[in-house]
């Protein structure tokens, strides 16, 4: 009699996306009595064989009879991760005749199985669900927690099995697994109000521009001027993500193995200045996402920018330009999304007090030059907004808060500007280029002549022209205007740092 054979789909996460893996099992007669797991699997997957057999025993389920050969295809790809526990257990049960092989047609399975037989979460469930849907699967079977995360994903039915027994009885047609409920939105801590910071209206305007158009932003100023406090309040200005963006944010969080923060708020990542290039870009044996990917559709905040390693900062140039990061591996190249807004803060010199109205700078000119040279010109050229945050007079701290520059007032302007961008259908202003940029700006000849004069006066490149137009378009959106005017270009030039008092140009 031909031994029964069963095949079902699963997946493995590489970076943010998942690759399909076919799990095949067949009962066979062999004299050595040694189970065979084929297909280039690592030690963790080999341990899964004994883990799931113990789960069968703990739940009182019939243990699959005979020695079973299990193959994980494609054989050329090294398999890793605990998500193969559940498909392995189902394949063993199917090969042992515990349910008809036809029950796994169109089924993908993904999840870890404990020694007691509980089905647990595994890293990257949303990535596997998306991949399974694209592969034509009809159903994904996973843990209840992962099923709740995947509940909003269209195009595929998701079922959560609390235990291995529930999964097997469902496949045998003896038990129902209800569709998972959509989890309630997570509760986030309140973001501090911008009104708590007195003065600094130019910096607050720059924050609104960055939030509305997705423009990169650098604050330069002495210690205590409020640079970091201002930038950390940017999270309260960001527009809510779309449905597709929410799913992408959840996918990245689960693929990285992080606690799920929910996708209803854009990410705000603030790595320490000792972070390595690999931690920023991602990497490791399974190419886990780095900070630039964890900040996708959100903000990457680099405080004390010159203190970061030079190679780490230079590595940001490709993600900033292309919106993705490419990590090369021996078996395959992994591409991860990284379209984020870069915001950063730095002092004007090593001591921090160059240009301070009351405290003298003690840094010799060569030290100032070396300090600023840690940030290369090409990286600085990719930052749309370069704003001085000066030290305030002590009397300013006793002034009453100005509600016009509070978070609530700026959020209303940012949301209006975001809606205008959506209505144009050309994408976010920070990513506009070529014909889309010219169409969105609708600039008159007078505006273009002024733009040429600004570029000529400050000896700037074509990239600066594009970025000035993008910022000008966002300024017009914040004021609810259809066309970019000369005032927008002048203000964009000021926010770009094209001013005599700019600490980056003196």
C-alpha cells in the first residue's frame, strides 16, 4: 500500500516579507527508525519534531504511527523559525491519517506549538498571511493572537486555533473555529503639547511643514533651547495612517519580533547615537528590520546627530533617496521598505554655545570645522528643512502659552494639508518629482525667476531646486492655497537655512 502523503503551505520571514515554504510529510517503512527532516532546516526546526510529538502526547491525541519523512521545500533555502511547528504537526497528523488530505487544499499554517499543545504566536504572521494570499491560499491557520492581528487583511480567511487539538478536530470536520474578532485599538500615552514650549515659532512652523509634507528636518541650536523637546512633540502632529499603511506597520512590527504597538499611530523611532550601521539598516542571519524600516511611514529621530558614527549616517543616504533598504545575503537579496521622515538635532559646535547671546563659545575654529564635518554635504543636502533654534531670553519662559502654536491648532492645519495632497493624487509632497512636482506647484514665471535667483545666489544644485519647490508646495497647502507663490519660495529658502545667520552656513 502506498504510504499517505500530505502537503500544506507555510512561510518563513526574511526581512519584512515572507517566502513560501511547502511542508510535505509521508509515512514510510524504514529499519533505522530515525525520523528524517529534509530540506536544509536548522536546529530549531529539527527540535520542533520532538516538541510537536510531546504536544500530541500531552493532549491525548493519537500519535502519528511509524517513522515519517518530512520535506521542507524549496530545499535550497535554509529554514528557521518557530512558525514551522504548526504545519509540521499538521503534516505529521495528516500523514498518520488523522484527517483527509483534501482538507489542507488551499490551507497555509503558521505558529509555534508548546509542549502542552498550545498554539503560540510566531514572528511575522502578517507577512505570512500576505504571502499566502498572494500565493492563492484561501485560509491561514495560526494562533488566536496572530489571527486577531491578521483579521483586517482582505482576501484570505484567517482562523485561530487555541491548541493543536482544536486545529486537528477542525481539519477532521468535528469542530468549528470562528473568525477572529478585530482587536480594540491600543491605548497610547498622551503626546506633550507644543504650547508647553514658549516661543520658537519658526521651529514650530518647520514641524508643521515636516508633518504635513513628510520633509526631513534638522534643528541646530545650543543646549537647552528646546530642540529635542520640539522634535519629540512631532509625533502629535502626524496625520493618521491609512488602512493599507496600518497593515504595513503591523506587518513590520510582527516581522521584527517587537511588541505590537498597533497601526493606528505612525512610528516614532529614536535610536541612541551609539547605534551601529547594522542596527539602523537591518541585518543578521535572517535580515531583521533595522530602525529605518521600523520608522517606515513615520519618523526617525536622531538626537545629537554628529555623535552618530560617520558610516552609519552615510548609510542613510540610499533609504532617504529611494525609500527602501537593500540587504545582501548569500542566498538572496532582501529588500525592506524605509520611507520615513528624518528629523535630527545638533549643537552648533562641540561646546554647544557658538552664537549664544549670553555664553561665550570656547571651541577653536578647527574643532568647530571637525565637528560639522561629521555630517557630509550629500547627507545634509537631503534634509529639506535646516532651522536654527536659538536660546530664548529668560523672560520668554514666563509668557502665557500661545494657542495658535499649540498642538491642536497645528494638527488642524496639518490634516487639511494632508487632505489636499490626497485629493491631488500625486503622493506626499516630499516625494514629488519631475512632472508631478511641476503639476502640483503650478508656479508662475515670476515664482520660477525668484527660485532661479535664490539658487544662483546660494550656489545650489538642481536637488535644492526640487526640495525648495516641495517645501513651497507644503507651505501653500498649510495655508490652503492652490498655487505656490513667491512668499512660499522665500519661506522655503529660509527654512532650508539659506540665511546669513544660519549656523550651518557661517
